[in-house]
């Protein structure tokens, strides 16, 4: 049974339609897979970005905390230095003042030694 030209064209069109449908289905399937993979990659990148953002936020928080501690330590050091400056005149004598005071003390000791010497000399004269 030979097929007529119309039937052959019909079969050819049907086969072409089936082939086109298969190719279209495969392309659609490939595009769906591609879109799925892109979605996964974007989700993974988003998670990585969130993790990195969290890491940087924690790092910045630590830096700010350390900076706050350093500021407090500096403030404490400044208070200690101001207290030291306030107490310095009480605990410290300048060299010139010390030399002057020492000279006065030595002069008084010399005066006492002279008086003792005079007393001893007078005491020695009165005995004979």
C-alpha cells in the first residue's frame, strides 16, 4: 500500500511536530535545570554574603569594644596622672629647697657644737 503524497506530508508534519515537541520539552527541561542551578548558586552566594556580613559585624563590634576599653584605660591613666601631679608637690622637694634646708640644719648643728665646745671650755676653767 503505497502512501499518497498527502499522507506522506501528514506523516512528515506529525513526525516534525513530535520531534519539535521533544526538542522543545528537552530545551524546557534544560532551562529548568539551569534555572534551578542558578537559584542554588544565588542562594549559596546569599548565605555566604550573610555569613561574611555577620563575621564583619562581629569583627567591628570587637574593634569598637576594644576601642571603648582603650578609651577607658586612657581616661584612667589621665586621672592617675592628674592625681600624681596634684600629689607631687607634697612628696617631692626640689634640689635647691633640699640644699637650703640641709644648709640650715648643718648651720644649727654647727651652732650647737660651738655652744657645747664653749660649755666644755668654761666647764674646764671653773674646776681648778
